[in-house]
């Protein structure tokens, strides 16, 4: 199997790569048992360590899509040989259901990656940084703000925490002060219009994303994945949009970890539109981070006359609990409608996000016609990445061999 990495895009960034290959019965069994691997034979030597591969989906006949993390290597044509290891790979990326909270935690070995809060989170259940061993928060008088109490609403369907490579907490949930509705990484809009009425999915007013209980997940040596169904409930009674959320976290390299997200929204009713605040501000993939020391926020969108048009952001600094600098990149996918979305930043809130839909517009959800949005998060060591690495990460995400996270039903792994 040959992958063209002439520019070093995949090897330099340890990007996930998808290959379509024919597997025989023995190889399929090895894949199911976590023993399928590749050997990098680009240099003519097979003395390299095994590179785990994982089936993404099985197509017609014997063809399957398999995914690996590209190992470091010299730019050029990378050649790999499919093989079977004797024993399953022991280091897995796994989804675990917390028996106490009912939430879903993705971890690699004993290193937590992220928590997907599918069940409703109340204020005293929030995972916070300010308390020893992340104890559950106890509300105090200092947390009570009359002007914002209407936004202190229990919520579900969001990611928090996201942990860095040193175990530091990168995101923040239910912050004290004026924005208790901020909740780690969440996908929501402040202006959701249904007929002649207006709701606020972002600030948890009138319309809410609620779990249906339809959730599946898979584990493996390369990635773990969650696909969850939620309904947007108008006045918490009437379902108006069916949402499917896909979260895929890959095994980490020494310098970074990739987390892919895809969202599918299908209107169940007529007359549903949404927009950013005032049609010119925040809304879409919202990201509330912890405030690190020496915070640096940056974002980039390429010139429209130059192809490709790349778009990414980064927030980095020294987060509490880490000995060194780290950060979170956000990459937009060029197939998103209205690409590239505008960037909005609020440094005092440790916030930078790609907005959707385009400024000055409202997006109309047509009944039974899905809207799909895709993004990639890169949790990285060190401060702001240089432009060259950032370009490579965007190119890898938007390449033909990038894994295409689909919403096909996968086998649940208990």
C-alpha cells in the first residue's frame, strides 16, 4: 500500500489516514481482534514497529476502509505492508460509561481524553478545576448572580472536560459570573427561529437539545468513537430537529492528539432557521476554555483568490496542572456550507470560535434535508504552532485520504 506524502503533511503531523483495501478472512479476523497492523517499508527495511490499523467501515465485497496514524518518516511515497501481529495491541482508545454520572469518557489507557455529557448536568455535578481532585462543586453565595440566574440551566449534549497531553483540563463548564450557560465545547445557536417565535439554544432559553437514548460507540487501537442522537425540544415539549453527533478521538502522538467532530441536523418541522447573535456575532461550534497563563489566541483564514483557502484557530498558554505550554487548535472543513466561517474571539473569556452561518444570514433547515458540519480539534503540546505545521494539519484534515467520519451505524462495544 502506497501513500503519497511528498510534502510530509501526514508524517509531520501524525495525521490519521484512511486506506481502502481488500482484506481476506484471516485479516478481517485480525482486525476484529485488534491484531491488524502495517509495517513501514519505505526505507526497504521491515525492522520497524507495528503500526496499528482499525477498520472504519466494511464496504461491498472484500473492500474495507482502515485507519491508521501516520508514523513519522521522510517525505515521499510511503510504502506499507499489511500484516497480522500475534497478540492484540494492548494500548486502546476506549469509551467508558461513568457508573455514577452516566456520562461517557474517552480515555487512552488511563489517560482521559474527553467527557461527552449526554445526560443532563446540574450545577452541583459540574467537573471543575478549582477544587482538589475535581470534587463536585458546591454552590456558594459568591456564585449567585441575579442578572444571570435565568441562564443557570441544567444542560446536556456537550463535551467537557477536554484534557491536554499532561492531564491538564483545557475546557471550562458553568463558569462563575455572567455566563453560567457556557459549557466546554458545544454546538448551539443563540437565535433559533421556529415559525414566528425565537429561542436560544446557546443560552438555554426556550429550545433545548435533549438525549433520546440512542447512543453507540466503538473502541480500538487507533480511535474511539461516539455517535449520539439528540432532539431539539421546543419549550422542552415539541421535537423540531433531530441531531446526530459524532465524536472520534484518535490515539495521541508525543506532540498532539486529533479529535474529529461531525454534526448532522435534520428539521422535523417547517419554518426552522437559525443564526449567530444579531446575525453578525457568536454561534455555531462554541468553545469555552480555561484561562491559561500567557494566553495567546490566533486565527487564520486564507485569501479568497488563493486555493486552497485554509482556516484554523489556536488558543494556547500554560494551563493549571501542566508543567509546560499547551493548546487547542480548531480546523474548519472546506465542505462545510458557508465555508470559511468567520472567527470570533473573546480573550477575557478564553474563547475563539468558527461561526456559522455566514454573517448577515439566517440558515434555513429544510425538512428532511440534512445539514452536516465537520471540524477537527488538535490538542497539542507547546505554544502557538508555526504556520507551516498549521497549514499541514489543515491539509491533512481536508485531504482525500483523511478518514471520513460517517453516521453509519456501528457495532456497540461494551
